[in-house]
C-alpha cells in the first residue's frame, strides 16, 4: 500500500513540475551571501530528526495562556496522535530574521510605512545575539542588507528603497529567504517577515510544488503582512492551525497548490506555523508587525519524532486536551524525505 501511495504521489508531483521543463532557462537568482561562520543546515528533511512545532496558545480576548505541559496538548500527524515533548520555558532562542519587502508594482505606495519600520524590529532584536537581513524584490529577489544586529543599518536602507519593476516574485523570494535563513546557526529561531501583496507575479525559478517541499522541510517561521484594501482580509485568517485538510498526502498537496493561486502569502505562513494578516494605514501596519513579532516569541516549543516515516507531505494538527476556547497557531505541514535505501 505504501508503494502504491508513493507511486501516485510521485506521478502527481511530476505532473505539477512537468511544465517547468518547457520554460525558458534563465540565469539563477542571485545567491544569498553566506555568513563567515560554518553552521549546520538544520531542517526537517532527515527521517531521524525531531519535528519542531512552535505553538501559540492565545486567549479569546487576547493574551497568552501560560503554564501548559506536554499532557495539555494533543498533536496528530496525519490523524495519528504522537508522543510529544514540550520545553518548559517559552521560546527564548536568539532570532535570525529576514525581512523581505516588495519593491515592484503598487508597493511604492507603501514605502512611507516601510521607512518607519526600523524601530519595530527591536522586538525581534532584543537578544544581543539576534540579527536581521533585508531583502527587496520585484521580479527578482536581491539582498539589500546582510545580517546585522545594528537596527540603524537596516533602518537606513528602508528609508531609501527604490521602486522596482511590475513584478512580485513571491515564490522565488520565499525560497530565497528560507535559503538565506538556513545559513544561520541551528539554535537560532529563524523567521521570515514577508511584506508584500498577496499573489505572485513573475516567479520564474520556483514552482508552487517546489516551495511546498521547501517550506515543509524547513524550520523557518513565515510571518506574512500583506497590503490589501479588502476589509474582509483585515481579521486574522489563521484560526486553528488548519482547515480540516484531508489526511491523504496527495489531496493535501493539491489543496495547498490551489490555495497558492489565491493568496500565496497566507498559505506559506499557515504551512510554516506563522501568521498572516493585512493592513490599511500606518497605524495598522505598525500594530500588525508588532503583533507578529510578539506572537513569534510567545510560543510553546513542541517536538516529536514521527511514528510514520512515509515520505512526502505530512499534515499536523495541534489542539489542547482541554477546550480553553483559545486560538492555536502551529505549523500545518512538514515534509518527510525518503529513508536511505528505501524504494
């Protein structure tokens, strides 16, 4: 049965990527600048590793529910309850942050807000070991400021952003940002803060199925803040870690790829366990960024060793054993690679 499922998954995955073979070959995206330190590439693509699931438990009226233990959580991997461990303290690791800002299209109208964002990064950089890099993108992502703890360096770059072309290569940029974060020490909490419109326009190097695997195989937390005039989008869209996705891997992948067409920024945030929100106006923007920073740090660190090593996309659901009426945010998926020597 596992061989049949794996064959079906491989067939559908190949079809999704098939169209890429006919695309015009373009020069590769500018690679991220590596940091001078040698660090392990700590991701989730090894079958023997523990899966890290940072989990936010927020009261209905706001505020974090503290003091929960392993027995207070239920975590299911493809519908099967897992044995979990919960770190006693909240997330206190230093942060490696990549801020990716859109420079193309209508984003020029948001430059005045981005120019004021520097002081908002203090929440991420509270630990003296924490660091931030700045990426800009239109049809191509590029590194504006390499990793630094100096807020003024980033702030200076934010105040002199230049308009790009009409592109918004979000898929390429998320892939680029995750790669840049994976150069950082494994003990750092890796966060990608994506500030952009909601839909991809012009990615040439990263297909949706490739990004699903990239996000699913990484411990990067994606926080998406989108500029959208639609009032319906102003409320928080991530209510409970998922949307009753089917436990079938192929169906889960198909649903994610379809969601990418509607709002890729929301989907990558949900997959990673991050959060998605949108804003209108300067105050809204500041509030959203500060909330994203706060929520990224106030998380329980849940880990588990998957009981099922089936390769491919796995769906995670986290809930509390007792119903507190809380909002729970945790990663929705991870990617399991084949074991060495498996067929």
